[in-house]
C-alpha cells in the first residue's frame, strides 16, 4: 500500500483500517465536574469564535458522509445537550443521503426534556454516563447533586424510543469499584445495556494513575460473583466493547478495556473536535485543522482531501503501555469521546 492511497478514496490509514464512525464534539463545556475529568472550577473554555457554527458542523459531517464513507455519527462533548442547536444539527444530519446512523453520548442532564425532540429530529439512540447509584457518592464524584436528573434522563430516553439505551460506567478503585453488580442489576431491571469503561489518561489534571484504574479483568471477576457470564457469540467487529451474555442471555454486559485490552487494530473511528480539528485517535498528540481551511473558502473536495491526509497518518496504536507515552495535552472534554 502506497502513501498515495492516503489522499484517494475513503478514510483509510497506512495499516489498512477504514474509518466509518465519526465522533463529533459539539462543545467542550460541561454542566458536571467529574473528578476524573476536570477540576471543580472547570476549564478555560473555547471562545465562541473558535467553535464551529451549526452550519459548519453540518457541512463537515456532510463531507464525511457523502465523500468519505462515514456511516455512523456520534455527537459528544463536553456535554452535547447544552449546545443550543443540538436538535437542529441532528435533524440536518438525519436528512443526509445516504443517512448515517446517529447517536449521542451525554451525562443525561436535561435528557428527559429533550429526548422526544431529539427522537423526532432523527436521533437513533443514546449513551448515558452513570458511575454510581448512590446519591451522595454521585455528588462527590460529579460535584453536583443531580443523580435523580440522570435517572430521569435515562427513563425519558427509553420512553422516547432512543433504544437501545446504553449506560457507560467508569469504576475507580476505592471510590465506586464495589458497585459493579448493583449497576448491572439496575441496567437489567430497566432494559438498559451496560458498558464498563476502563479509566483512561484523559483528565485535565493529568492525575491518571494506572495503579488506581480498575481493569477489565477485575471488573469481570467482580461481576461473576453475582452473575453467570458467557462470551457473546455475536461478531464484535470494530465495536470497542467486548460483550458477555448475562445468565444465558439475551441481556448483555460490555467491558471496554481501552488500556489493558486495546482494540486499536480494528479501530474505525475518526474525530472532529468542537473547534474543527481532526483527530485520528483519542490519544493522539497531533491534530489537523479543518476549521481554518473551511473558513478560508475551501471547497468540499479540498476538505475531503485534507481529512484523508490526516487519517492516513494514524498510528498503529495508542501506545499507553509505551514508556514514551505522553498524555494528550487536551482533556476528554475538549477532544470529544
């Protein structure tokens, strides 16, 4: 495979991986202050002029879908629901031909109110972050007393038909690592699909400590104290989660072992930040600017060419286990998950 392939055709990299899944950050701001993500006072937010406008986001997604083979679009943040134009953006993307599958990752605040409009606009499903079922622990983890609102958001999403509703949980040693079975029982009782995610080195404070991370193996050991887990016979493909049937199925639970069980070899994702930068990997130290080209008058062909070139340089893996690994300068809230 030659380097010329990086400027021709779909979003292929030098290792032959093809990106079909686009993650789009709508904002770097968030209305929670989770301890593993950002400090209590928040962060220096992007200026309004730095953010892509609603029309710019839709145009870049259109380029990705029509010219670059993207078939799935997930809106992230920060917290995407605090973007005033989120419903309109979803509707515009749902109107594209070919129509991509559209999802959204949220902390759940306000989801009960917005879910019907998002569903009507064309949103297919949601992922909701929930790390604890204890209100006091939730308040300590997020620095906000809003557990009831998240639970209402989950129920509202299900009622609106944004299914399957997926729940994302991060376990931290000595903080909430005792809650894995309870979280799974909760998800099973409500028909949600639970995904445990290993804590990743993407916090703004750069305080991530591998020794404090609860690993995929540890999560599975804990779950098996209360449930019978068998490997899911379904083909995993490029999905980040390894899934298991719970007590014979059909219910499933997933574990995303980004650190200890990396799935880089099958990665099919490309990322667009809220300020118009392309990231080939969540942990990349490099970005490619599309906002500048777009605002300088680049046509869709040129934007697609730049995007292909950015993805051609994607590295083989995230390199967290490499002694030379450096945590990305930008935190998760700025990158988009």
